C-alpha cells in the first residue's frame, strides 16, 4: 500500500469514532428531575463509554498514522493522543460552567428549570447541553434594550472593535509563526488603543443614557435590570482607579523597603504580614463608620479609598520581592553616571518593572472587579452600583430569578477583564528585562 492511501486509514478511523460518539449520545433516555437539575440513570456509564471510544479511536488513528510516517514512534503517538484526549476532557470539565453560562445567555427561555425537551439526545435531554432550538439573542436585547449610545460613543466603539480585531490578528499571527517583533508591536498598539477607548467610554457614559420612551413621549428611567452597561462603567472606574493606586503605592513603598535601610523597617514589614492575616470583611464596620464620618458613603471615592487601603500591604510585598531579584548594580551604574536615586528609580527601575507593575494592576483590578460585600455596604444608590451588586439584583426575587438575563449580564461583565488581560499579556512575559546586568 502506498503512502497516500495508507494515510486515509487514520482519517477513516477518526470518522468512525465521531460517528460512534454521535450514536452513543443520541440514544433515547428519560431524564429524572431533581430540583433544578436533570440526571440520566447510569449516566456515568455513558460518560465512561464515551471516553473509552474517543481515547481508543483517536489512539488507534495516531498509531496507524505513526506506522506510515515513523514506525518506531507509532506506540508513542497512540499514547500521546490518548493522553491528550484525557487532558481535553479535564479541561472541558473545568470550563464547563463557563460554557454553560455562555449557552444560557443565548437561551430563549429565561430559566434553567428542569423541564427536559421532548427532542434531542442524552446530552440535550439531560441538560448537559442546552437545547439548540432555544438559542436566541433575546436576553442581550433585554439587558441592553434601554441603553442609548451617543454618536461619539459609537465612534469609540468602532475604534474599539477595530483595535480588538488587530489584537486577535496579532495573537493568531504569533501562533502561526509570523514576525514576533512586528506582531508584538501591533499587539501593544492595539492594547493601548483598547485601553484608551475603554477609558473614553468610562468617563463619558452617564446614568441619563438609560431610559425608555413611554406612549406619551416622556422619558422613563430604565429599570435596574437594564443598566448593566452603567454597572460595568462604574466597576471599570472604581477598579481601574484602585489598580492605579495599588501601582503607585507598590512602586514607592516596595522600593523603599527593598533598597533603603531605615529605623522601623523590619517592624513595618512584620505589621504588613500581621495585617494580611485577617480577612478584609473584619474591618467592614470600621470602614463603614469612617466613610460615614468623612461623608463618603455612596461615593466612588470612598470605595476606591477602601480598596486602595487594603492593597498597601500585599502590593508592597510583591514589588519588594521583585526588586530584590534585580541587581542593585543597575542603579549604582546610573548614579555613577551622575543621576540621583530618584532618577535611577524613574529611568532604570520602572522600565524594567513594567511586567510586575502590570501584574499588580491586574491583580488589584480583578480582585476589586468581582468584590461584592464592601461595595454593597458602601454603595446605596442604584446608579452607583457595581457589576457584583447589579448581578445580585437579578436573583433578588424569591421565586423569579432571571437566569437568562443574569447569564447575559455576567458575560458582558466579564468581557472587560478578558480583553484587558489579553491586550497586555505580552508585557507580562518579562521581556522588558532583556539586556539587564546579569548577576
């Protein structure tokens, strides 16, 4: 048998494996309702059998491919393929809540009640995969239907989408082996463009843009469930400012602890460790009283100060440890050339610390983005709510949780974190330290 026909055999095996899996999971089965969940009797047996079919089929196809291309590696190819199938099963299981949340946001029905559809195979009828016949964008239309975007904001959104496409293209290009230096530059430009457009949207969106027009032609303020973009804007404003404060605190305090020796340094570091032993909500009453005394309740300023105060110890410790891994000879060489300690810090330390500073910013940003307890305590007015409080509003009813709208709002709320993280992931690789003095 020649090489080309022989290579068709692994493809046939893969096709047969896929058909076998489709047959297995299309078998009729009657699910059992258990509250909000559906179960299939002996469902674990279907899962185990499906894994055996997938691993055996893909492993056999890899073995046959190895026999044609590299006979000595055929067994190794089969074991590697089976291992990859197992890894993908584990990854899928870990990401399944996210996948199901995304699917629920496109579900026409605004519930996850355990009423099995009358059609479909085991996966659909048991609720593992939502019914494709119910897919719709109606949930996104509900949560965004009373948002009125101004013309210049549409322009910012257009620039944002264009920069996002450039970013995705740069990431895909690097995977395909494109010019890494040029693609890295494009990714950096796109990342900063995304940052600036998000910043422009954050400072321009106001609560007055969330309304509907009634039959009399009057503006009626939107309900709290229709203001998810306002909550995202509030969260970006609070979390972004708190992240910048964390970077400012970390760079100054961390540098002082890493490079300077002064009276009380050791005991201050011990105090930071001692403070980190206690969870933040233990100071909730004290923070509430302090903000009430200062007149900062229901203000973004009070919430930002509360978040920033909690970032002092942890951020300073992280940056201190990072600086201790950098040779002091960099600053010493700069000071020999005539600069001051501040000049050495500004022109030498900060440029090589960009990856760590971005890490500190993202750590504080993500930590405060999803925070709920402190925000719900200090923010009372509906127009000042953050994403966490806004999502909680969808479950406020005792029997009428809006699952579809909640899922759509959660997807929209998670997009800024994903975009910001992937936009600046190149700067997190530590490439800025290239060319530094080696120990």
